[in-house]
């Protein structure tokens, strides 16, 4: 099963690259040249560039996540314990201009008009004297001039003492689906896959039928330090669901999945709520949109799950 699930996720990565504005292309080429200057070999990986209208002017803006600009043989050139650089390029009268967020350990788009950007930060970036384990999240939204921080940084919910740590964002996931809505992705010769982009260290969440078994696959932005975990979903009106999930021996190192035959998760994800908060081992990752989830999930699981 694991091999086919990984193959399906790989198929979902096959999306054409969007055209880049000059400022975005120049920043990318400059970063690649810097990598070469450090003795590395640069290559762009899925997830490096994400498009979204961040200022509501109808022109696509861009987020460049340097976690996905690999610098082989100089692996730590861009990233470190504080995370990797994240840069937004926001459109304006004179073209796209850069707005750096600094080093982040994860990020997600928060649905809105226009959407906000939520970043996860190393503890040292949250308060004076902070340490890595005391991380926080901060949201940025367009204020008419720039992407400005919304209030003070907030601490994620701490994990219980016995809980394993959440994975860190250091590896290469498949390309993400749309940053907002659920979509139904066709797969040649197989049932379609319902998928949505994830927050924090969760790159994407997908539901599919495999050999008449309903399965959830969680693609992570990095290689987890544990093989199993508990994923928590908090629904505004439908309550909370804790679901075990994990790797299988010999499976993909940054993909977790679980059997949903006895789970209420598909029903809750396809329910009446418009969003859900997701946490791994008690550590909040952010919010996933449930827009479009009902039709997508029911279509993907119609042959293997009874709603």
C-alpha cells in the first residue's frame, strides 16, 4: 500500500510552474548564484514558489520558501535551527517588491480577503532570551502599504510531557495543492484523490481509496523524528478528534498515513464547518480550509467509505 500512496502523491506534484515576475526571477537567480559561490549545487524543489493575491489588487503575489531551494554540498547555506528564509513579493504600481519575513520554521496561508500569512518562529525570535522550544506564531496581513504583523506573537499549545516532538521543516515534500480550497485530483487508472494544502509542518492532507480501503495521507514539510504521532483536529461545531497516524516500515520518510475504515475523520472533514485547527502531538500547526471538502471527499471515498 505504501508504494502506491507515495506514487499517487508524486502524481499530485505534477503541476506546471507559474510564470515569474522579473523581481521574483532575479531573486531566485541571485540565491542560486550565492549557493554556487558557497560551493553548492542549487536546485528548485516543489513548494519553493506559491502564488496568492496578498494585497487584494487582483494581481498574483508570490511567496518564496527557501526551504525548497536545495543547495547540495552546502546543505545549511540557506537554513539553520531558526528555519529557512521566507520572502513575499507583493505587486504594486512599479512591479513586485520584496518583503522578507526572515527565517521561519513553517508557514501557512490563512483564508481571508485578502489572505493572511501565518509564520512559525524559533523561540529566540519570539522574545528576548527565548529558546527554540518556546516558539510562537505570528500573522501578517495587508494594511494598505505592506504586510504588517497582526498583534503580538502567540505561543502554540505546548505538547504534553509524554508526547513526542512534532517534525521540523527541513526536507522536500510533494508540490502543494491550492493554498485555500479542497480539490479532487484525477489519478490515471485509480480513484481520484481529495487533497488540500496544510499549515505549519504539514505540507498537504489527502484522502483516497486504496484497494477498497479509505486512507488519509499526510505529507510533511520535513523528515519527522518519530515514526508515529497523534494528529488532532479541532472543528468549531463538530468538536475534537484525535487520530493516530504514522509511517510504515520502508515507507516514505516524510509521509504519514492511516486506515480510516473505523474513523469519523472523513465525516467531520466533509461536514458543515468551514475550517479546522490541526495539531501534531499537541503542537498547533495552523488551520486548514474545509471549503470544497464535502464534494471532494465524498467523491474520492465513494467506493470505499460509507458516510
